[in-house]
């Protein structure tokens, strides 16, 4: 009986994870003259959108955006130096930017966290100045 219960729980977890990530391609765009698709728009099962883009047309995705069903941004990431690794991450609550995370040396690990109020006011900056992921610098502005 316990075994079956575990299997059912696993199935529910799997189904939840799958449905949360299920998305349907609704648009492909070619914005350069190389003939390659460089922007994809997906409709999520919850009604939100996912946009992926190759903004420098090198064939590697360097922009990602996720919105909720109302069109509010939830999450955004950018590969700002086009090295194939996302390095700048934007987190939103109710469509308003609340936190920005940056991997400033492109080692795949965040080393700067910027906390934002009302979408524009920087209230705190945290850094890992030696890039070990541990915060060793904090500056508060409010
Ligand atoms: Ca690219
Ligand atoms: Ca880093």
C-alpha cells in the first residue's frame, strides 16, 4: 500500500513538473538576413509566454524571457557578452523588477546581487568579490 502511495506521489510530482514546463511554439521569427530563425515565442500551459532570442545572430540563444498569463515579466536572462552562457538575470514580482543577479566574470556563478524597490531604486548590493559564491561585500542604500 505504501509502495503504491509513493508511486502515485511520484506520478503527481512528475505530472506537475511536466505541465509547469510544457510549452507550445507559437511563433518563429527571422530578423537577420542569414535566413535562420533567431526568435522563438512559446505559449506556456498557464497562459504565459516564453521568448527565446539570438540577438547577435550567431546561432546561440542569448536572451530568455518568461511572463505570466497577464503579460507581466517573471524572469529574464541575458548573455551580455555572447559567450554562450547567461550572465545577467532579472527577477520580477507582479511585473516589477525586484532583483538583478550578475555573473560578472562569466564563470557560471553569480557574484553580484542587486536588490531593487519599486522597480528602480537600488536598496542593497551584495557581492562575492573573490567569486567563491559567498557574499563578502554588502552596501545598503536605504
Ligand atoms: Ca547569440
Ligand atoms: Ca561569477
